[in-house]
């Protein structure tokens, strides 16, 4: 397998996994179906905020690792 083929296969798999609905989508849809639009928006905003915090924590952790370890850098 060439590098181009591997990159295309990875891109296809990553794209499919990205558009596949997950538990967060199910939560927002359930909240929208059983509750009010305001509750569904709050659920979506909470999920988005949680993802941002998770990404920030991961970035800070990776930055701390690279700062502390010359081998990892």
C-alpha cells in the first residue's frame, strides 16, 4: 500500500466515523423530541462546551509533556 492509498483510506475511515451519530446526537434528539427547543439547545451547548474543555485539557497535557520531556519533544 502506497502512502497515498493509506492516506485516502485513513481519510475515508475518519470521515465516516465523524459523520456517524453518537450518544451526544441521540441525547440532543431525545431532548428535542421530549422537551422544549430551549432544553435541546442547552443540551447541545453543554456537549459543545464539554468537548472544548476536553480539547483544552488534552492540549495542555500534551504541551506539559513536551515541555517536561526532551525525549518526547
